[in-house]
C-alpha cells in the first residue's frame, strides 16, 4: 500500500495557499482545505448548477459580505435559506444594525431594555418590528399574490433595490443577478410574522410552499450536474437533498448530487438530519455514488470567511453555459 505523507502547514499570507496546504494535514483543518478544492472543482465544471443551503444565524454573526461575494462571483446559482437569515439581511439593507454583545448577560434586563440577544450579538426589538412593518406594507401592495417563496423574494429584492438604493444585501443582490432565493419555512421567521400582519389587515398573501418544492426540483432536473453547499443543516439542507428523490419519482433519474460540501457542528450519531453523513445520503439516492463530498465539522463563522477568501484569492472563475442565467435584471 502506498501512503502519501502529511505535510506541515506553513504560515502564509495567501489564504488560498494556506488552505491548500491544510488539505494535506489532518483532522478538520484538512477537511476545510479539501472543501476549497471540491468547491473550486464544481465552480469550474461548466455543467454544474450549485445550490446552497443557509441556516443558523449567519447574517447577525457578520457573514453577509461573504455570502454576497459568493453570489456576485457565481459561486452559488440558487440559495435555500431560513427566513430568519433573510430577515436579518433585509434589516441590514435598510439600516437596522446588529451589535456586539456578550453571551453572559442578564437576559431579563435585556428584555426590559428591549434588546434581543443572538448568543453574543444584540439587536433592538423595536427596530426589528419597524422592519416587520415595512415588509407587511410591501406585501399589502401585492394583495392577491400567490406564488412560491422564490417568486416573493424576487419581488421583495427588487423593491429593496428601488426604495433603498444605497443599501446592500444578499436579498437585493440576488434579485439583481436573477439568483433565486427559496425559503421553504418562510412562516418560521419575522418575514412570516410580517405576512401575518398583512393578512390580518385584510390582504390576501399566499406563499405556495409546494411550488417551492416543484420549482427547486425543476432546477435540478434541468441541470446537467448539481453541486450542493450546506452552511449548517436544518430545513434548507433536506429541502435541497429531497429534490433528487422528487426527480427520481418523476422519472428524471438525476442520479444524486455530483458534489457536496457541508460545514456543520452537528454530529451524525444522535440521529439528527443536519449531521447525517453524505455516505448515508447515498443510500437515499440524494448523493451519487461517485459524488465528491466533504463534511467539515467546524463553526461556519470560522469556515465561511476562510473558504470565501480562498476562492477569491485563487482567482476561481465561473464558465458560462446555456442553462445558467448570467444577465442582471432591472428592478421593477
């Protein structure tokens, strides 16, 4: 048996070089480096559609610019997110900030002061409610809307571009670049709260979550090959994973995702889906038997800035193929 020796990672001022070196070390440092190699390969594969799942409190934790860079550089074609991440993203766009706090604090006192805590990040509840009201007012103007969450988010992103042109957000950037954002559990967020506000005001707003499943699966069916990136797990992960099952039921036979990466702190041995291995997913047909797959057990707030920086520093460019929409769309 021939074995390749490990190679010590050397201090380096090029993060792409550092991560490449780390791929020849051990443990989760190695997995982090390997994830960059796999993501680079899927970016440069001209037939691949890349789907990303986003969970956890990534926007409050300061990951917004990394995520924006990923979609601006076409390192992601389709985003599936929790509603909370997108709500916090919209808050930042309209000037509502998140603040440095602390994880050891008197939470009863925070409540009295109207401060919400997200581990060590603080925010003002009244400011969040002001954003709820803005989204509700936007929804009221869509009285009679019936469509998928991606349809709704495209309109909301265009509205942000038009009404807050100096703002910057993942939502607005995705709308401008015609990158769909699906939120399969949209009601489980402040966006859902805002839509309840609009509904109780007598306005008919219907988010068709079955249309979400159908539309996302059709993106997978139409792709030559698919790669998946999971930042955390939860609903976004399984919502993307199940597209392969839905496609096979309808005789498309996609054969499972061809590339797969996950950054998670969840573990598989407690039976949680977020931590389930990609090897397990092969048994369901969700990943192909030849899938290039890496699971890195690491806090995503550590992994995401490093990996994004490595991809950008490496000058990785996305080839164009006919199945991908490359043109920016005008806000309307």
